[in-house]
């Protein structure tokens, strides 16, 4: 199932901003070319109660009433921002509920993204944490949730929301040292949530081989032990080698393989309950073809991909992966 809404195009941060409506237009156009844009559901805004499971009421009220202003220099707020952010959160919430109900994968094509929005802050182009709203909804119903954050930037907001939770597993692969500057391997969570925050802090140049080893050595073994009831994915295509904002080097087939491995794990562990939510990704061609490849894979189809160069076939991220394994040796059976 796909969830999308034309109202997401109404969100304009500022002129010439990288997080612009053309991102979604490019994805939809490519999906239509591949005849994959079918059965699309419109979004319903998340309610105030649903949003406040993860955001403090004071922050929600501030964002709702700010009018024109800024959460950080790159994250402008306008009078319609809260409504479209609520719509994005509701779209992911609806996609996850459908995946849980029907036992089939779903993809939420949303903007603005959300994983940098924390309990009482936004930033990094994010206002409300779409995936966190959905994960908290699942947790409130007694479900164990695994959040896989495959965005080049660490999802500091999602981390902060669930750092003390043992019912939501948060796993992030990211380029360490860039915005927001968080996510070292040694950050394993807090209190009862120790061990349930898993960071793989990769260096510039890491790509296909490093991500594959991270999945094989860390992500899949932890998922096997955690036994989630549902898998959520924050999918940012800014780890692609064509992305202008980062220095990771994933190829388009590398991205599709990441999603394929997660989908296979969800099929094996939780009855195919997996939902994918769009986060970052700012090279339009890379963004569009990766999403087409992902949707095609989930629908049992193969999409021809053009951006296939492999720049990391030597596992440049081995040291980071070993650091994560050391940090989590007391919590998970990682060989």
C-alpha cells in the first residue's frame, strides 16, 4: 500500500530550499512511469493526542501558534506548517496501522520528514516526528517495535524520544560528525532502554559493502533476538553517492538491498508487518529511482536502476561496525 497526499506539495520551507516539493513530484512521476503508483491512500492528520505521545504539549502548542518563524536556520515555520506536519505524521501512522492490520508492506511518501524532531524541539527540516508518532501508537497497543533508520543523518529526535524505552528498538546507520552531530556507537540508550538504542556511526566514503556488513553483523542478529511485532523504517536517500549534502556512497541497488533485507526479516519475524516512511534525500534522480526500486521490490517487481556505481567494496566502515558490536556486547549476541 502507498500513502501519499497532494497537500504535501503545499509545504515550502523557503525559496530554493533542498527539502522542496520537487522531491515528492520526482518520486510520484517515476512511480507512474513504472506503473507502480496504484492503490494510493490519502492521508488523515494525526490527532493532538497521537502527536503528544511523543512531543510535549508545550512544544506542540508553540509550533501550532508560531506563525512565521524558525526552529533552526534551515527549518522555517509558516502558518500552514503545523497542519502539513500533522498530515505527514498521520500518513505514516495510517501506513503502519495498515501494515499491522493486513500483514503487508506499506510505504508513506511524506514531507516534511520527521526524525530530527524530538520531545520538545524540531530542526533539520523536521517539525513532528512521523515515525515516532506511529511507533508510539504501536507501543501503546502492546506491540514491540523496531525502527530502522537508514538516513545519512542520525535521527536524534527518534533517539531522544525512545532512549529509555525497551519496547521500541532504535537502530541508526549514519554518517558520523555531520548534522546533528549525535549518534556515537557508545550511546546505547538510558535506564530501562539501555541496549535498545543502536548506533552505527559510519565515516565518509562508506557505502554498499559497509551497509551490508552492518546489516549482517548487527541489524539482523538484533532483530532476531528482539522479535519485533512490527518493523518501521525511516528511509532517507541522502546516503546515496549522488546526494549533495553527505559523503556516504550507497548505490541505488544498495538501497534496494537494504529494504529487501528488512522486508525479509519482517516476513520471517512478524508476519510481513513493515512500513517505510520517507525521510531525507536531495538528489532528485537518485531519490526517485531508489523509491521506485523499493516499491517495486515490495510489489514483487524489478525496476531498472541507472545509478549503480559501487565506491565501497572494501568495507570502509568496519571499524565503526566493530565499535557498535563492542558497545552492545552486554546486550545482544553479536559475534
